[in-house]
């Protein structure tokens, strides 16, 4: 497993270096996705284990929480409207894509639902497989969608808004006391979140702890840049590694379905964000990211890398994933009771 993890990081780093030399945006995220996806499809045995991913998510949570100090408290009053929009978005996207995947892709009800639900990659795969869905199709749908969304968001931001890389902050900018406080907030927040059985505890716990410390004015800032780049490398490599064992024919068929689904989802995200901007006064880029179906960690990392209200974006993506996980078993049982809706055996 260690060898596979090192191979994934090596492939991701190679892709990141290529993207850096080509002066492409957010190279440590996009390049690592491209590098590991290519290596995986060429037959390399790569993966990013949980023992590596969870600490990186904790670092990501700390960095997102550190942005709360700059948030206008009056903005929170607008969140009920935006959260309601997220709920409506989930209903519309899931219902319409479920119909599309059933009618035109030939998916069974369980596979169609968990492939159509906009977010929660690992949760959708595990729960969908447990309910009898075809895990291969669910993995392929979410993997391709995640890659397309992340690349689209980053590219669109840089082309349309002229995004610039964040200011480099060296590791030496923080003293031993600051580093000890960060370690305490990260480990303590993670432990408390697990104790409370919160979803995505490794990221959410440190984010809440760091956010509270930031609002209280006791958290160190700004945080060093290097941990963010390493987080991009690890999480990007994890996204690309999901393409292991996928053949060209399977990729082309699944890619077409995922491409059509992703274009539709992003178009709906644009429409919702455009409608909400004048109603809430919240910037369009933040609303668009908050409504984008790229997975909580993926979209949160993009928001942090681009400096687009990371806490706002993360909370709305967490709410979206929570709704999907809450509704999944209920919707599945309903579809299973309908005549002719029996699920086919899962691909194992």
C-alpha cells in the first residue's frame, strides 16, 4: 500500500511539474489529477490510502477555517436563502438526471440515483453498492464528473476573472507556538468531530475549531502555502487514481454520459447562481462554486486555491452532501417498491 501511495504521489507530482512549466492554473491540483489519471489508465497500481488522505483533509480544514476572520457577520443572514437554493438544486438535478440515466443510459434505479446525485463521491459509491447498484458505473460517473468540474471551475475562473496565484507564505512565517496551536486545533477538532459523529470529521472538525479560533482572534495567520500545495497534490492524486482499471471503450461510453450530465449540472449551477446574486448580494463566483457538483473536498480545495469564500463554499457543499446522504436510502426504498424497479446485481 505504501508503494502504491508513493507511486500515486510520484505520478501526481510529475503531472504538477508539467502543468507548472506550461504555466497552467492551479498546477498542483489539475496536474496531479492528470498525471495520476494517465498513470492509472496505463495500468499503474496506484492509490491514496485513507491514512494519507485524512491528515491532508485536516490541513485543508484548518486553512478553510482560517478564512472566517474576514467574513462579514451580516452575510450569515443570507445563508438560509442560499441553503434553500442548494436543496432545490439537489432535487432538480437528481430527479432529472435519474430520468435521463434510466431512459437513455439503461441504468437500473439504484445505479441511476447514486450516479445522478450531485456529490459525495465515496459515500455514493459505498452506499450505492450496498443497496445493489452497479458500483463500476457509479465510480465512473462521479470520477469523470469530478475531473470535469474541477478543470472547468479553475479554467473558467482564470479565463473570465483573471485569477492570480495566492501570495507565497513560507513555512518559517510561523513560530513554534503557532505551529503547536495549529496542531492542537487540528487534532482536537478532528477528535471532537469524530466523537460527535459528524460527516467528513477529518476536515470539518479542524475547520470548525480553526474558524472559532479565527473569529476569536487567537489563530495564527496567514498560514504557509506549502501545506496547501501538498493537499492539492494528495487530493488531486486521489481523484486521478479512481481511473484505475478503466479501459478506453468504457471510458468513452461513460465519458459521454458524464460529459452530458456535467454540462447540464454546471449550466443549472450557473442559472441558480445568476438568479441568487441580486437577491443575496453574494458574489457570483462564490455562489457558483457553492452550487457546483464537484465533491465537497474537491470544490472546497478549488475555492481555497482561488481565494473564493472557502468557508461559505465548503458549508454549502457539506449541506448538499448531507441532503443526498439523508435522502438516498428513503428514495431507494421508494423506487424499489415500484413495479419493475428491482435492482440488478452489483458489479463486484
